C-alpha cells in the first residue's frame, strides 16, 4: 500500500469544466457537494483506503523564522496556499492506477446545477513511499 495526497485547488490548476467559484453556488449545491465528498470518504473508509481529508478555510498566513529575538516574518509577494489549496485527502492504495481512478471519481463531485465539476486534482505520493506503478 502506498499513501497519496489528493490536492483540491482554488487556482493554479487548469480550469474545471464546471468552473463556477463555490461562493456563487446555492446552499443546496454546496450541501450536495459536501455530501458527495463525505460519501466518497465513507466508501473509502469501508475499503480501508481512506486515511484523512479536510476542506480548508480560505484564511491563512505564511510564517518564516527571521533570526533569534526577531518576530517571525509573515506573508510576502508570492502565491500562498490559502489562495491555491481548497482541501486535501490522503488515501492508502495498492497502486498508482488506483490513486488515479479515485482522483477521477473525486473530480466528479457536483457543483453548480448538480453537474460534475470535472476539477483537476493533484495526485502526489508521500516522500519515501515507493510508487506502485503497474503496467
């Protein structure tokens, strides 16, 4: 089994097919989207493939150590994860192909009008974990 991180992006990836920002969705569309995500996670829990996942709030701050006795430096003139990453899920699967299959399903979460978003997800293996690519 290999762990993979599935990253959901606000920006930085190619545009989704159903590319309407969530703040413009109706409350019912948001509820349906969250239900899809929860049902997806519950199904993976039942198969032992779900490790963890969270949606992220848009607020956040970059922090950097700036030397002994100095206050930490925050923010800067660069893209921040609060602008880019909407949420994540960690899965533990038998193969890279299974990770791609699950990311494809997650990409089908409903958005505006109940239609699949077709959003791009970033699939990344954990460092040090051998990729289990089969051919």
